[in-house]
């Protein structure tokens, strides 16, 4: 059969599978279930929504346990720990699968782009039915069909992607907010990072596709979008008609009814004045930027191939705060990069103190085979790294508590996201700064933006009370 395009082909396979599933369900009288387990970043979270959308369209019903008819692990490989967690889960699943006839287990995501990991899984985890990568998640239905037709393990990993397939079903975890991919891949090759090898080269979606997806989301009840890319600041460079991220952001901010826009991640080397101006100008772009610094030592930044100095970074922070005094700044920091000395670490600690971050994700360097940093001899002891990590964490926690203090007593716009986990009379929401507040309220507020006064600083979050304005 000839298809007009890839989307049409996948939709027709989804339909065929859906008929097969229905026929089976009619025989057994039970609905088939699925469960998606997501590791890693926002990109993976968004990919998982797409996978869930396809599975639901086929007719599987989502369940919250891994004892499901179709289980999929969307893996991450940015640090070694992430890999180990996947192997642990697969080990546990051996028994679960034995007791669950017909169960299918699929693996996808960044870890599957590494041949060594795939080989290990094929050898040691024979309970896996389908393996695919980061570039062909749109093919899920076709891969399931192949598995059902052949009864054999299906492995389909693409080294890179030459097309972006639009308009397949996708599901949102929350009805009121969602992530939107604006680009895929990364061209930066930071020396420690595996992402460019597993996510491939940068490719931007066309602005018209992004805008129409967001318009449809808004019509469907979305009030907040998060624009996603490994380095959103280099968006649009490879398009037929180049568009800057700042231009795209302005167009997104003009969409009627869209109340909040976030984006991540921003690489400091590409953050333009134009972007700062757009952020300062639009009142629906959240006053928050995630700006990974990675290190405060110029020597280490150079070794990391980051293309900025600590002075450049501090100047950028200054510019952002001059344009938007209330902006929240968060970051990522790596401790224990090969050859990091105590002095390099002190430079990081000093930079962290100087910026006074609203929040920071701190990571211990993890060697990733295939990256340039993996070839550098490693000379820092485990104890030393742990000690640096603890000192950094103490500083970061102290600063984020101070950052919360700044907004204590003020009234802030809050998007209510969920009922409170511990107290049913409370709800939980997020400020523009991304800080969390718990306050008395009922579940009907979920998905709404309300005004809340920050009454208590509990170090990692606020307690607040709703005010009417
Ligand atoms: N080791 C430790 N942290 C890493 N990151 C990326 N690669 C590594 C690695 N090999 C961190 C960076 C990045 C974040 C997503 O993960 O800080 O910004
Ligand atoms: Fe990795 Fe650097 Fe690309 Fe971020 S910008 S994904 S840290 S290579």
C-alpha cells in the first residue's frame, strides 16, 4: 500500500492494531493495559506523552503498575546511575512477566542509542520484546505490529533522524499544561555529555507547526506551555527560512488565551539580547530562566567546551536581572569533572554565592564512554568529590531558601497543579519562578491561575493563602 506520508502510514497501522486488540478483548472480556516508565529529562517526559497517545489510540488503557500488558521504559543515559536503574528494573520484571501471559516489554530512549547497552540487554535480558531509539518513537505502532506478526524481538535503532513526523496522537499528562518540542538534538558537544551522540544533530521544527500545535493545545484547555529543546537558544538556525528563538517566543506569546510560557534549556553562549527583550516585554512569559553554568572555573569551562567564561556568565546574569529584577535563575552544576582542583571547585562555589540561585541541580561527574572527557585520566578521590558535592549542596540549599525569602509576604500568580499529597484540604501550585506553594483550596482550582499570598517559607516550598483581587 502507498501512503501519502509517514503520519498516514502510522495512523493506518494504529487502526489495524486497534481492530486486533478489540477482537482479542471481545474473546477474553478484559481490557488490555499499558504503563510507561520515564527516566530523565523533560524531553523524555514529552516523548512518553507521545508514546502514551499512540498506545491509547490503539486501545490500551493506562494503568499505574508495571504489571501491565504493555510496559515501556523510556530510558536516559546522561549519567551512569540512570543506566543502572534500568537494568535493575528489567531484572525485577523477569518474574513479573513470567506470571503475566502475553506481556510485552519495550525499551526506548537515549540509552538504546548506545550499541553496547543494546547488546547487553539482548544478551542478558531476554524478557525484552521491542527496542527502539530516540529518533523513531513515531513508529511505535509499526514495531508492535512487527512483534505480534513475527513473534521475534524487534530492534530498530536509527543513528540519526532525517524527518520530523508531525500530527500523530499524543497525550498530555496534565490537561492544563504541556511540553512542546521546538527542536531535537544538540550540536554543542560539551566534553562530558553523551546527548549529542544519542539525540543526534540539531533539527528545528517549523514555526508554523509549533504555533498550530500550541493553538490547538490552548483550544483544548492548556494554559501553560514549556518549549523544549536541548539548547533552545540556537533554535531555527537550520530552517529553510531561519528564525531566531526570540522571534519564535514572541509569536508564541501572542497566541490568544495562552497564559504562561516557559522554555528550557538555555545555553549561556547563545542567549541573545533580543531574547531578554522579548522576555521582559511579554507578560505571559514566566520570569524564570534555567541557565546551566556547569562550573565556575574558566579552566574547567574551557575543558568542558562550553564557550563562555565565568565573567561572560556573570555579565549575562546581570543583564537578565537589570531587564527583569524579579527573574528567577536556576542552573545545573557538575562537581568532580576530571582534573577539577580544589581551586576550580572554589571558583564554582564563589560563582554560586555571587549569583544566589533560586535553585540548582547538582551532579557528580559521571564518565560516559565515547565522550572526549572519558579519555582524561581521573585523579580525584571519591571522598574528595563527596566532600565538594556536600559543600555545594549546602550552599545551593541556603541560597534557594534565601530566594524564597525575597517573595515572602508578596502576592503571586499561581498555577494550581494538583491536590496536596498529604492534606486533602490543600492544593499545590507553582509560581512563575517555578517555586512550589501549598495552600488551602479545593480540587476545582486545579488548572486555574489564582492569586496567592506567600505566608511561610518552609525552605523548599511556601505555604500560602489565596487572596481575591
Ligand atoms: N556527568 C554528570 N552530569 C552530567 N550532565 C550531563 N552530562 C553529565 C555527566 N556526564 C548534567 C549537566 C546537564 C544536565 C542535564 O546533566 O549538568 O546540564
Ligand atoms: Fe549536553 Fe552540552 Fe548539548 Fe546540553 S548543550 S545537551 S550539556 S552537549
